[in-house]
């Protein structure tokens, strides 16, 4: 059940209308929101996050009826996907309408839009009666928050208010789909999978590669979603061998795994669910907990390769460190 009360939502609406910034829950992660039509308020979001000004924000809408106000030349596919998946963890990239400020789009001619699937977010947007521009409520490039306490730990009192809606149901950021061209293109994987999108549209849908993606979109930098502690992906068969080798070098090691291991001095275990939905739900919260231990290094086993794990693999590929892992002449706390 959501923790925020009606009076909390009403106060948050007043803050947004006065140009303030509010952290609020969605089904994916917590967002840091401002009135999408107020460039000064949006600038505060960028400043709090320390986010590059050319990196666009996702605009959160109260319902699908607002789509025509924020986008133009809307293809039929957008309405089909919205009907199927909104409210929910799907962001659509469309041609921006004239009303959309440059501060939201990073100066691009497109805009990312979604209707979040969380009761507190929907109550906030409905009572606000407009659109809220919101990236994740954390410092740029760090692990996204899935609980209100993550926002408080990361941002302190810099947001004017934090609406507590409990833990996020999905736990990973939304799927982003571009509808700018004739064929839809997945720019960021998420809980809405390629097969789900293809079924809704009745056609195949491509997943973007670095060569295909020319748009600047949220969460697509090579390094992103990262804890402060260096995080390394390791093949499951090598996980414990590498962990114990680091312990013998005097390192304090965190192991994030789907299989519990034997206790050992200097080794800290974090058990994650074995199913992809449960794993996605727990991943960021577990990374926050492990990061708080201020260990020397975190090891996480490679997830499976099938489609159900695609979003998890995408986030881990961006969150993991490029520093060398088992070189005694290399300080493992050095990140690339």
C-alpha cells in the first residue's frame, strides 16, 4: 500500500505549481520531478542531479489524452502501445509538439513520454493537472532509487519534498521505444519486452545498437547505474574463485549471487532472486545495501542470456567497472 497520504500529494502539487522539485515513486524507480512547462524548475532538476544539460528528460503524463498536447505527427502505433501498456513502464519517443521546452528535450526535436503505473504518481499527476518532467531521483550516473530512503540518502534535502510510495514494483527503468521512423526501435530494454511489443503491434520490432541509435536518450551512456564501489561482472563458474583470490589479497569483497555460498572472512554475500522479475525488483536495492558497506569491490555473476534477462544485462553492462580485477599491481578501487 502506498505510504503517501492525500494531504502529502496535495502539498507536492503546491510545490510543483510554485516551481519546486518533488521526488515521487513510479512503478520503475523514484523520479525527481518538476513542472515540465517551467524551464527554471526543470533547470533545478538538472542541477540537483548534476546532469548534463543536453541529456533529455522523460515527461510523465496523467493519462493518454495528454499525448496530443506533447507530441505531433503521432503514429497509430503510439496509440496501440499506449492502450496496451499505459499506465506502465513504457516510454515512447515521438516528435515534440511546439509546447515542449528545449530544457526537457536537450534541444532535440523529439520527446520521451509515458504514463507511470503507480497510484501515488498518478494521483500526483492528476491533481497537478499537467505534465511532470522527471529523471531518476539520484546523482547522474549512479544507481537509481527504488525506495524513498535511497532518495534521502543520495540527495538529502535538495528535493523540496519526497513522496514515499514504498518500494517500486518493477525496479528497473522503463523500456524506451522510438516511433520517429517507419519501424519502431527499442532504445532501452525494460520490463516491456520486445516480444510483448511485437505482439501488441503485430509486427517485428528491432532492438537498437550503438550504430543505430543516434538520439540522446535517458540511461544510454556506456557508464551508468553504477554504485560507488567498483562492480565487476564475473562468469558464474568463476565467481567464488575470483572472490576468494581477492580476499587473500586483503580485499573486502561483496558477492551478489543467485546461489548462496559458504561464509568466509572478508566475504559478504547478497542473495538475489533466481527469476528475472524478482531479480530486477531487488537489484538496485541490493546494490544500494552493498554500496553502503563501503567494501573494496563488488562481484556479480553474469545473468542468463535469454530475452527475459535483457534489461538486467543492459543495466549491469553499464554499471560494471572497467578496472582490472585480479592484478595485484592494480588498486581495485580505481574505476574506469
